[in-house]
C-alpha cells in the first residue's frame, strides 16, 4: 500500500518503540499524528529529539480521557496503539495505574476508533501474556497466563481488542512483540541495564540469571507494525508474534554484552532485582511462522548486530542513565 497522505495516529509516540515507529511512518510518507502523555513540562519524550518532529502533529493527552481521545482520533485512517504502562516491577507497586492505563485506556482507543470508522487498529500486545512457556516455540495458541499485574492488564487489553472485532467488526490486528531492544530503551529493561553497568564498572547486578528471552531489535519490531497495517483482510482479528525465534539466558546475555564492550565483569544476582517467585517468566521463545505467512514479516537484524548498535548508542548517551540505581 502507499502511505503517502495516509492519516495515522500513534499512541505512546514519545516512548522507545513509539518514537521509532513515528519516524518510520514519516519516512514512508504518512500524515502522522503522535499522542504523547501530557506533562506540565511540555515534554514529548523521545520525539523532542527526533529529526522529524517538525513533520509530526504532536498532541499531548491521556489514554484515560475518552473525550480527549475522540478529538485525537478525528480524521484518522489507521491507529497504532502502543500507549501503555510497561515496567513489570513497578506494576507490583502500582497495579491500579496499570488497570487504568492499559485496560481503560485501550477501551477508549477501541471505542473512539469504532466511532471514527478507522480503517485499521494495530493493537500492541506483549510476549509477557504467555507467562512461562508451557511448550516451545510459543505460537499464538499458547495459553495466556497473568504472572504479573502488568501482564494481566495486557491480557485484558488483548481480549478487549478481540471482543471489539468479534462484536462490532472493528478492524483490529494485534501484534505481540517479544523482548524488543535498541537505542532509546530505558534502564528499566535488561539490556540497557547490562550495558550501562559494563561500561561503568566491573560488576553487573541483575535479578534471576536463568530465564531466557527472545530478543528483537527495534527496527524489526517497527517493520512488524508496518507489515500488520499493510496486510490483507485475512489479518483482521488475528494476533501475530513478532519474535526472532531464538532465545538466550539473561546470564549468557550479560557475558555476551560484556564481550562486545571489551570489559571483564563479574555477573551477580541481586535479591532486590528478583521478581516474586510465582511471577518470574522462565522462558520465552517465539514461533514467528504466522507473522511470516500472514503479514510477510521476517526479522532482519542479528542479535550481535543489534547489540553493537545499542551499545554504541548507550555509550553516546551514558549521562542519561544511573547505572548504580535499580530502576523499576
């Protein structure tokens, strides 16, 4: 499809993945509107530093405000819904805020998209909804298990998207990224945490070192969103995994990153960083066959190449991080 002149809305546009997606849509020629969360300081997140910010209509608002969402959705052809609270440790401390943003906010997006007769809604899920793998690789039929308040709210949001498609014919496609990483990711995620500690000391402190994760570079995840928006009618109502199809343990990942930085480090488990026992997701490994077959998506960036790009970015932006502080 041609994106030229297509009117698109990205929620969560000031965040890690959202800002990259905004830039990609502008590159494709879309008329791009970006919803960022209102702050009294007037910041737009990563869009403040984006080279294309002058080409984007930025709206400061809140997913929880249905009236504001109606205004934001007006005249839009396609919606990419990425806005969410995502930090798992913080969801243990403030679960109600996750219900309000991730569930009620998604309901507002779906209601407003239905009222505005948008052509397509791309809804963002997460591999965390699967919980610990009951079988591998994990396909889209795997049971959903809410092992954290965060994942529980995302399961609810996914089911709302499913229900709007089945009940009202809302043209929704759900993309389910596995662990996305890359430039602009905050230290609440494991890869920036490892990189910053490698660059500033000789000890890397993490939580459980045994769990495995399926890691996808941010540019590949962004292309997955684009492919889902471009796919044919057969994709409507479907959920597709966006994962590399390989996994690595957190401990092995730490040593791999240390090797790429050229640092000799010790890797230690820190009790403060541990998830509650029943909440730890022990293994995530994607089956991405449906994404290849249904939306034509295949990841392109190898783990080593993606890690090198991420390390280079963190080195240039090290002042943004607090390596000695555990960030929820």
